[in-house]
C-alpha cells in the first residue's frame, strides 16, 4: 500500500505536501509519506487550496468538484478525497 494514497469512503484519499509560490504547477515526487506538489498560488485566502484542487482535477481528468479538501485547509500538509476514483485508477496517473 502507498502511504500517500489509500481507499476512502466514496473514492480515494490523497495525502499531499504543498509548496506554494512555485514557478509552475507540478508534482515533484514523494516527501515525508506525502506526494509533493508545487503550486504557483500564494497561501492566501484559500488561493493555494483552489489551485491545488484545480490542478489535481485536471491531472486526473475529473471535475474539480470531485476533488474535496478533507483536512489541512491552512496547512501545507493536505488530505484530499478524490470522489468516484479508486486507488488503482489514480496511482498510474500520479504515481
């Protein structure tokens, strides 16, 4: 089992570590048991959270409403529920 990706209720739970104010949006690998994601948005007024949801939704080919922030609204460590997708569907795309 992958520590950054596990089954959740109604989908899969994704553990990520966000680095805001990067030069571009990208997934750069694993760090501390989480998938590290660089985002261009600053961590102000939820901008990084919105960018994170939009970026992952596009990467996974789902609507951004299916990427739900479960924990970590004001933290660099975030837990997201990818609704309607399984671990087996997500791992090859992000992993």
